[in-house]
């Protein structure tokens, strides 16, 4: 059994697309907190969500997220449940009051398909760009997008985890509310957060375990929301209750705070985190590009994700052999998403550079043996 000072090799080599790897120092703190949170003298699993201690945890997390993103108090930070999937519905339910024009969406991959499907249950919408004909292998160029000045909002996903696509720029008009699902690259790098009206991100990629979703919403966006929303589906209810409208996931929120502290105190902020993530991605993509076509990246090079490296081998037989051999070598979570198959290495914040170096060495050895 690994001790609190020993890195479990299975954790260290966890390339899962989600829930993803957490930093070892955070895991060590979580391990101790399950037994006893020093300030309280109780297990984190048994601390009341109505305690003063938990209220302070929520406040610190709100403040730390604002600080990491450079936001002021005109942005509310919420810690909700229901994952990004709930936000697919909450966004159109909340932002269409009094609007006659259609909201605008981008169809860039698996998760944007999910967002579109849920939004269409509530409203007609305009799809600005659809990447399905290109099998979601690339993202749109600026000249392929025409944004309306009177749309109620623009919605897009910053990083498509399944296809390994990531936007490197902010889209849309500054006079139209931007809504962005940042679930899989939130707090992985600096972003121009103040240019967005609403950001949401479930925690199970970069910032914690499943069970909590961070929502950042600009205050002015609240003023025209409908008055007949169910309390659970009304952002204003959660703001008023400081994310304690009903029993929140105390454990998951506590872990997100530990991640936020780690980013700020150990990593030194999002610019430093981005440098680490860029180095990890560069190693992996180099292994693909130098393989003479043995490893074939799914995404167009300009749109490659720093979070999810999706690729194929020459055939399914070799892919199965690769996945079996990687498991035997101690690498976890490399199977591609069920929707597309293949291989996917997710290199979220908590995965260390050394693990990526070990994977690329394994990939080169496997390719050499397969070519013999």
C-alpha cells in the first residue's frame, strides 16, 4: 500500500479523460482530511454544510478563483451540482427572456452536440458553424464565422475532450454575451475571463473530483432573467445562498479549494501552469509527428488540444495491442472515448511531466517493435 509520501504509480500514470489525475500533494491532504480536518476535528465526509468552517471554505474558494482569473466582484462564483449537462439547459432557460433573436451555437464535437441537443429542447437556435462534415477534425477559422449583433448570447465549448480540439482565441462580439463551457481546460492556463458573461466547468478534469461545477456569471446578466424559474435552476437562488441552496457536495468543494490553493501557492498561478501543460503537450505531439505516420493525430495541428491528445494507430488490431501493452506497463485511461475509439491521452493539470515523458518513451518502443 502506498503511504502518504509515496506516489501511487497508478495515480502518477493516470491519463484518463475524466475523472482525471489529481496532484499528489492534494491527494495527500485529502487522505488526511478523510480522517480528520484539523480545524474541525472531524472527517471531511461528516462536516455540516451549515457550519461556519464550510462557509469560510466557500468564500475562500470564490476569492481564489477570482484571483487566479483576474476577476473582480462584479462576477459571481457559484459551486453547483448537475455537471456541465445541467448547464446545457440552465443557460437557455435563463438568458432568453424578452429576446426575439436566436442564440448562436458552434457545433465542434461530441460535447457541443450534447449542448445543442439540450438547448433545442428549450429554444430554436442558430448553428454558426458545424464541423460534422469534417468529422470534427478541426475548428472554424475567423472568416468562417459571422456573429449577429442582436443574438441573446453566443455559446461554445473551449476544448472538445473527445476529438482533442481546443480554441486558442476568444470568439464572438464584445457586445453579445459570451457563454463558454470550459469544463476540460478551466484553470489550465490564463484566459480573458472578463470578456465572458458566463463560464461553466465541471470539476472532474483539472480542478477536482466529480460532483461540483464551477459557474462564473457576470452580475449584469442576472437582471433580465425570468421570474418563474424553479429555485434549483435559478442562478440568483444560488448566489443568495452562497452555493448552499441545498446540501452541496462538501467533499468535492473542499478538494477544489485544495486544487485552487495548489495552483496559486505551489504552481505560482495560471501562467506557470500553462507552461507546464505546454511542455507536456509538446512531448506527446512530437511523439506523434516523429512516428512516420504510425501514430495519427485526429486534430488539425493549429487546433490541437493541450489537454486531450487523441490519435489512432494504423488499424484497430494495433490499437487494441497498444492499449493492452500500455495497461501492462502501468499506464491507465488511454482508451479513446466510446464515441470515436482509438487512443486518447488526457494530460490535465494534475498529471506530471515525467508521466508524459514515460508515455512517449513507451510509444516509441511500441512503434519500433510493431514495425519490425
